[in-house]
C-alpha cells in the first residue's frame, strides 16, 4: 500500500529542506526551502502538476531558514498566506534577528509574515484533506508536525531525520 494520492513528497538536494504538498482541493505546501532556491521550488511544484499561484497556504514546520526561506517570494509573487506555530509566528512577525537561524545556516531570509498562528489541535484545511496540528517541540520550541488520521499520515518536518537525535 502506497501513500495516499493527495500526498506528494518533494525531495530536494541537501541542505535545502524537503517539501510536502498536500494536493487536496485547496493545495497546501509544507515548508518552502531556502529563498535562494525559490526558482527551483517553483519548478518542483510544476513537476507535481501544481501552479504555485494555486496554493492556498504554506505551513512551516519550524522557522529555520532551510524550511522558510521561500516564504517571502511565494507571498510576494502569489499572495500565499503562511502558517506557523504561534510562538514562532510572534518571533518572525516581530522581526527578531534570531528568528530563522539565518546566520547559523548562512542563508539570509527575506522578511515575510505569518498570517495564521497555529496551536496544538488546530486544523489545516486542504479542502478534502484535513490535518491536525501537533506541537512537537523537539527541533525548535515551536516545531509542529501534521497528522492526518484517516490515512494515518504524520508529517514530521525536522523532528526526525538521518544522523540526528532530535
């Protein structure tokens, strides 16, 4: 049994973060990679049959620059709203210089705004697919994961990956 038809995993070359597309009737992009990779991000979405302008939302699992760098470009070009955990939303919207770990990861992040602040138990509406927000503060204090109970799909973001013990 393979993944559900609405789930599209988009692998990217390291160090830019992988992306997940929830291809429901209101498509949602989970994480946007480095800002310097925006053109490639748009191309990868096209390869999945998605026009970036058709995205209803970008959800960030956490605010590290390899996961949020494309947000400003997607917001500026297409008007796509961004969602993130409420703690990280406050830091990002307050333009805290420590937000996004841009200096540590040596990838600048153009300013963007979080339009939708998320908490444990909130739902992400992708049209015919709904995902529950789980607060999983392991990689950052505001890290979230997304759970779709019907198909039993868990999107972890940076909560678990090779060669790390987060």
